[in-house]
C-alpha cells in the first residue's frame, strides 16, 4: 500500500512527464482530444487513451487519490509516457510495486561481476541474483566454501547449497542459524514476487529435497540480513572465522555481493595458505 506522500509524488511525477511530451511524440499529430490546447504537453485524456485506462481513474491517480493500480496498468502508463528504464522503475516504486524484472540482463553483467569478486581476493566473495542463483564467485569461495560449477546449472543456488547440496552448508559450523537466516531472506524475496516461476520451481524442488526446508518454510520465517561472524570448518585449513557483509549494486539492486572477510590475522593466514595450495595444485 502506498503512503499519502508516495501518492502525491506519483501524481507530481506523472504530471511532469506528461508535460514533457508533445502529441507528435506519441503519434498524435493533432492531439487526440478536440479543442484548443492550453498547454503544449499531453492531456490527461490522451495519456488515458494511450494507456488503455479510464480518464477518471487516471485523473484520480494524478491527484494522488488512494486507488490501487496493478503492475500491468502502471507499466502501460509508463510506455505511454515513453519513460526511460530509470523513470519506469521510479514509477513502479512510487506506485508501491516492485522494480521491473531485470533478470534477463544479468548475463550481460557476469564478466563485470567476475572481475569484482576476483578483485576481492583473498576475501571470499560471490554474487547472487534476486533468486539467490549464483552469478559469479571467486577462487576463495570455490576452495573454502564450495564450487557452484560442480552443481547442475539450475541448482547453482545459495539456498540449494545450504539445504540440499552434497556438502550441506559448505562447512558452516553452526548450520541451523545460518540456514534459517538464508531461508528468511529468501522468503522475503519470494513473497515480493508471488508469480515468479523461478521462485516457484526452487521452492518445489527444495521442499522435495530437504525435510528441514519443508518444515521451516511452513513457519514463514521473515528476517532481513544481520551482520554476523560465522566459522567455516575447512578440511585443510581448519576453523576459519569470517565476517559476513552484503552489498547491493547501485545500478542493479536485485544483485547482491556477499563478502566473507577473515575475522583475524590468523584466519587470513589460513585462507591464504589454502589459496596458495590450490594455486600450486593447478600449476602442477
């Protein structure tokens, strides 16, 4: 539900964008509505016609009245006003809707994300999309946690790793609080996209693969990320304490960079020793 302030901002935004368009810009050479024009911009009636909505309803939307608007209708208005991607996202957020789905563009970012996580070495780093699917990870993540490349492409997913991977939790010592934290964040993301087929497929698969996921999912856990230090029990390095950080990309807030930073100089030495051993093994 949008607040009064958001509705007021929504109306102001729509009026500003409508005023910046001319009838010719949208294929209405002489205007869609008869009569002399008092302003050079589009009229409300013309935006309503182009969007396929009622004039009264659109007028109420500009006036900031408490009316509901579906994503389909808001997107139609955005197209009628020829909004840029940034403006379209702003429109949806003001209307109380999630940002447009950008998952199709994630593949174009993969090389840049890979350079980013590689630059984070010797810290353990990975990047995931809105579904918690892995987009990139560095060598430290592969050797100290697990290598997502070892999983089938449709199972390279953080939640799957925590609950159903061959090395469940990838060595996390206190598995239950870590798994509950991941599940809670996943639940928040999934609830914001109830019709998303990828979320539906993952939930079905995890429910079948993990009795623990099935039981906790039914509890409907909701808890956002909290800074925490966890311990990884690595077969070669021994216990490694790392501090967890989550960072969002400004241009793609649906992508999360997760940094696992060694908590002490001793932990950093253990991580470095494992990385050096892995590099030596690759060179042989």
